[in-house]
């Protein structure tokens, strides 16, 4: 099972996602793609099996993944302070993978109707959703 974790900026959410997936689902292969080298490095340090950086890496790996996870901004062009290009957002949105998105209200993107949960709780919910897919 291949899980693609995508993050940008400092890679903080991606780092926590990679660590949680590797801890709870060690059989899963995690590929981390950062929109910049700092984000990629953070996710590698957290235990990603593979890692790459940049727009083309997002596009190529979105085609291969069974599950894609990251902050909700990864599917919104120009989000993460402009780090997500339209081509990145399109590749993720058009991927056949299941997308498990974390509703982070940053960078002028506000998700209404979602409880204001801690990152810890949101990460547990991501792991639960991945487990459902893995167990199928």
C-alpha cells in the first residue's frame, strides 16, 4: 500500500503525518513530497520511505499513490502561501487515489462546518481512515 504525504512551508503537518503513519501502520510505504526542500527534509526525518521535492514530484507521485494525505490546501491552487501550483492541485484532484485531507484553516482558506480540532485528533482521524482503506 502506497501513501503519498504532501506538505509545504516547514513541513510540520507532513512530518507529523509521516511519523503517525509509520508508527501505526508500519507495513505501509510512505512517499513524502514537499513543495520545498525544508518540507521534504522534515518528512524524511520523520521516517518516510521515499521523498522528493517540487511540482513534478507531486504530479508523478499523485498518479502512483493509492492514498494521498496532507493539509486541505494541497488541492487549492496558490495555497500554502503560493507553494501549490495549479498543476499540483489538478494532479492531486484528478488522481484515482483516495484523498484524506486535513481541514487546516490557514492562508485564506476557511472550512466551515468542521469542528476546531487539535492536530493530534486530526492525525488520529487520518490514521483511522487509512486503516479502513488498508484493511479492505
